[in-house]
C-alpha cells in the first residue's frame, strides 16, 4: 500500500477523527512534545472547537519522518499546508483500498468504521467524558452510543468489571 494511505488510516484509527478532520491536519496540528494532534471539529460549524487527541508516540514519530515535520515547521507556508492534499473522494478511496488489502469488509471497511472502532475501544478504556472530548461530541448522549456494544466488546467490558473485584 502507498505509505501516505497507511499513514492516513493510522491517523483516523488512533485519533477517531472524521475524514474531513484528518484531511485538514497540518504540521501545526501536532504537538510532538505532548504527543497530541489538534483536530478542528467540523460538525459544529457555528463555533470553532479544537480538540487535542493523544496519539501513540510511534505514529507521531512516523509522521514526523514521512512528512519531514521539523523542516515543514521552519517554513511558514509548508507548516500551514495540509499534509494530505486529497479530496474527500480520494481519501475515501485510499481508505477503502487499505481496508480491502487488510481483508476488512462491510460497514467497518470505511473511514467511519475506523472512528467507530476508536470510540468503542476508548469507551472501554477511559471515562466517557474523555471519549466525548476526543470525538468532539457536543452531547454525552452521542458518545454513549460507543458504550452500547455486544459480542466481543461486551465480554471485554464484563472482564474489566471482574478484574477490578
């Protein structure tokens, strides 16, 4: 797979960002010291909402090398330019190609599937209000959807409860 497509999918997967939010990422979006990416929440168009989402150090390091973030930081024009200069359609196709190659099909094989997987995993690991902040939801009700799980995820929740006793 093209490295840019894989990096894009990893950003979607580890940040829970929407496809347009990930496409808006620039060099200035990253706080490499803190290990976070700043995402502009695009669903709330009436007011600017920026959320800081922690990323795995390895992903930040990979993106720093792949896009030469230190050099881009020194050039004001490059620092403010989007990392992926794709349209939403191109980004969608890239994600679908990565999913197909990974053998993932159905509803999970799309950008929203990566966001949903992030939300479910985060909901199992951290307090709901933190998941709400990371996903950029205005209401905790929306975030609660990610706690409504069954099958494997439900068993993981039950195991967490048992492990605490």
